[in-house]
């Protein structure tokens, strides 16, 4: 089993400092399941490649001398793919042999650690039952260019067809510690077999090595499930905590949001105009059962509750804290039963399919999309337009062109520090039209707030209506 890491960073031999392994030496490490060697197949200033070779001792594994797997006596224990493929053994080797690089430490060159450098990782044999599609779904959202070559079962018998084994190359300009963390978590996910008992501490490892990226990964549920070997209790625990970890942001964000966005936008009391316009749009499409996706502290929910025309109202947010505030704002505990029955608050992420949200007349997504990073945005698109498919979808987002009108806003800043992007009118319209084409919705646009002849209105709204079946 071989993992090579290549960089063309200048000087490329910096890789030696990052890995804490001198390019001129071959080093051996005794691990519980076999031996690991690190050596450099090339090391000059333009290009440097470090190889980690694992020599797993399958007989030792079975006989219990080394990290025994539990079952016994089966031929499969002696004759199997474990010595040859990347698996959870590779993750253990990475944390033992490249431990300081994985945790982002470099004694000699600490400044290198946070530098994004061009990196290529090649895993010589990676088992992947889900095929190339799964490989891409796992690595591409993290920014890798993925190339994979599938191996035949047996070169001498091409009629036997393909195996589930790939040689995989991952390429990105990123921090080495991130690349190692991604491999550490995702190789066992692809292999879907673990050589040791899965317990609570595996949840900790997953959250630790996934801390910078897993919460935003569109496949986080699948990753957690497979990493934790389908143990549902642990998987639920891990996923719940991933969501939790985003939460402390809510109040801080909300306070900042109120300070930043509201003061910026207050002259025109944009928020109220926005709510009014959205409610009017929902009424004009005769929606009775509506979703408020990313409802935050519930201002739109409140406006909808005040209008008897809306019979069923569902607020969804990823943040428990936001939902608690919404619940208080709406005095949910004091409402008469008939009123209470109209409203439901659901904690959930808009980037995951959720059957509870199917079958509604309309969904409002108000000032939410700009909080998604782009990898999550595409998951959100599919979840909402391919699976949830409300008849009408109303989306609002800031119009970045208008920002020059906010005197207090520096030219290079967005309206809120948690916004991942803000779009021009053309950018938003192209995005929405593309969605319309892909998922069968007609699209129209309306400005919200005082409109300027050149830069447009402060908020832009898209109304997408499901095309009737022909
Ligand atoms: N619609 C509200 C809140 C906008 S702020 C309003 O107009 O006032 C954005 C909201 O989206 C926040 O409450 C945030 O918690 C929520 N959010 C961000 N990412 C989310 C996700 N993946 N799933 C569900 N809600 C999310």
C-alpha cells in the first residue's frame, strides 16, 4: 500500500520540513499491524515526492499478535486485500508517521504550515464500492481535482470485468494538514471496513479531523455513517454535534447582523419592505401551506401567522438557538390550540433531504443563500428543487451592486461578516435561471427597496414557479 505526496511549491523540498522527514533518509516505523517506510522518490527544488509505504502483516493480524480483528478461523482472514489497499490502516499510519504534519505543527518552519501549496496525493490502490461517482462526491466538494483509474479484476481475464479498486490522484492547492485530514477520514469511508472496534473515541477522531470541513460537506451524513461503520447511535451523535458546533455563531452572528445590516439598511427599513413583499408574493400565488427555510428568529413566521390565509406554516433552521428565539417571539407556549396547530418549527439543515418538508405550496428562502459556501449551495439547490419541490419558491439575497450606496460600508466588504458571497443582479439572475432550466421552474425577478437607476435595489428577489406537467 503506497501513498505519495508531491509538491511543486518552490522550493519543493520544503515538503521535508512539513512532514518532518528528511528527504535524504529512508525511515522505518514499527506499527501495531506492520511496518511503515517513508522515503523520497524525488527531491529537488522544483518537485518533491514523499512516499509512505505500508507493509501490513496479515498473518500477525489474524494470530492476534497485532491489532486483532475479532473473528477467527476463516480463510478470508488469511487471504484478503488488506495488505494491498488503502484502508483504516493508512489512517493510523498517517497519524503515527505524519502526526505533526496532520496536526499542523512544524518546528523548523511554522510559517509553512498555514500556507496553501500545490499538492498531489496519489493512493495506489483504493477500494471504492461506490465507484468513481462516490470518490468525486467525497473529494470534489473539498476542492480537489480527482482522477481515478479503475483496475480490472484480473488483467489476464478481461471478461471478468472491473474490480472495485482504483488508483486515485487528488490535486489541489491547499494546506498539507488539510489534505492529510481529508485522506485520514475519507479513505476508511471509501473502504467501508475498519480493522478495529468502533466506539465513542472514533466519534471524537471524526469530529477532530473533520472540524474544519465536515459540517459543510454535502455528504456529511454518509461520511459519518460509513466512518462509524453504520453504528446509528454514534452516527447520530456525531451529526448532532457537527450541527451543534455551528451554533455558537448564531447569537454572535445575529447581534452583528443586526448591528451591521440593520444600521446599513435602516434608512429605508429594508427589512420591513422585504417582509411585506415576500408576504404579498406568497399571497399572490395563493399559497396556503408554506415553508420558511432558514427562518432565523422568526420575523417572517410572525407576519405569516398574522394572516389567516396561511393555514400551515413551517419554520426551518439549522440553529436550535434561532428556533428558541423564534419560539419566544411567537409566544408559542401561550397561543390558543387552533393557532398553535398552524405553526411548526423544525430543526434541520437545508442541505439535506428532509421528507417532512415535501408537499408544500411555497417556500420562502429569505436572506439565506449568501450564508452558504458554494459547495453547500449546490447541495441546497438539489435538495430544494429536485427533492422538496414546492410549487413556488421565493428567494431573496442582497444585490452587491447597491453596496456603494451604503456610506459606512468599505468597498471590499460584504454587508454581513457571515456572508460568503453577495451577487450582482446578473449573477443572481443567471443562477436562478439555470435552476429554472435544470429543475423545470419558470423564473421572474423583482427588486425590493428603493431602486437606484444605475445600481438597482438593495435586495433582489427571484420567484420560481414549478412548470405544470405537460
Ligand atoms: N430568513 C431570516 C434569517 C436570515 S439569516 C430573515 O430574513 O431574517 C440566515 C439563516 O439561515 C440563519 O438563521 C441561519 O441559522 C440559517 N441557516 C444557515 N445555514 C443553514 C442551513 N444549512 N440549514 C438551515 N438553516 C441555515
